[in-house]
């Protein structure tokens, strides 16, 4: 029986599945920024995104818990909240053994001077 | 100027943004499986997904390069290809410094909290 957990991971990975949102997180890793400062670079060519589109991306990041917003007067400030990214890394860490195995396979193949063989299941 | 790279990362994070697909990858981490074996557990209650829906999830995983499919007669076999997950981990690794900082902040806050208590005990 499979029980699926609709975890916060859904929202975190969904937030990371877009290059604008990944670039926004990278920008916020440098410093806090107002919505205008954060959206500005994406509103110029070659991206030339509308403010509405940029705001929507910021909202997706907020909903995933990756961005905290504070309001000071008329200005909204965004700050990176990297905590949920550690949950994503924890999930991915389980698979590290497979990259290690793949590298071992490659090394063995190179030493044997043969191309890696595709494994086939025998039934 | 911001230039966005519509990288394979889009597809990888998109593939991971769904609990069925994450569960399928976890299943394939155990062993290769036929499409029937992979979809079967999700087609029973409480998930009770259709074969069409399960197949669509497998296709998303394939398109992201996370699953390799081989055909033997009428049976399609799926195998985990964990390589692209290392790209996702590499992207996330940049943010590890922020969790470390957060833990340092927490530690400092906890130590600051316990100091006055120690003073009180002395009195």
C-alpha cells in the first residue's frame, strides 16, 4: 500500500523548477531586496518580464517558505529563508550512493578499457 | 542584465515536485521494475490512480532524465538514473552556508537565553 505525503517538498521543488525563481533566490542570497529591486533586472531585456509576472514568481517563493516578506511603509522587502532548502537536500541525499556507484562503474569500465554495459534484468 | 538558463534543472525539480514521482524514484532505488510493477502500488487504495495517470508520471521522470526505459518484448522496464539528481544537489549546495548561519544564530540565542538563568542561580 502506498500512502503519499503531500509534503512541503512539493512546493519547494515546484518553486525551484523555474529559472526566474532560482535567479531570484540567488539574488536574495546576496542581500535582502525590495520587490522593485528583486523584480527590476527581470523586467529589462532580454527577459522583459512584466511586474505582475515577477510578483507572481515572488509569491510562489513565499508560499514555498523560501522568501519572507516584511512591509515598511509602501515598500515590501524580501529576504531569503533558506531553511526549507535543507529539506530538499535531505531528500536528495538518499540518492548520493547511486552517483558514487555510477562513478565506480565508470572507473571500472575505464580500467577494463570497455564501454559500460547496459544492465538487463533477467527473468 | 539577467539571462535565464532554461536548464535541465527545470525538468528535474519539476519531476521532484510531486509525491507520486518521488515515491516512484524511491521504489526504483531498490531495483529495476516493469511499468506494471512500478505503477501497481499507486493503482490500489488509498491512491487508486489510473494506469494512464501513473504512466504520465513515469514519462515526466523519463523526460527529466531520471528514469531509463528499456523494452523487452511487450514489457517496458524502468531503471533509476540518479545522475541528474546530483545537478540538483549541486545547485542546493550553494545555500548550505545559510542553514549553518541559522544554526549559529540559534546557538547564540540559546546561549544568551541561558546566561541570565545561570546568574540568577548564583544569586
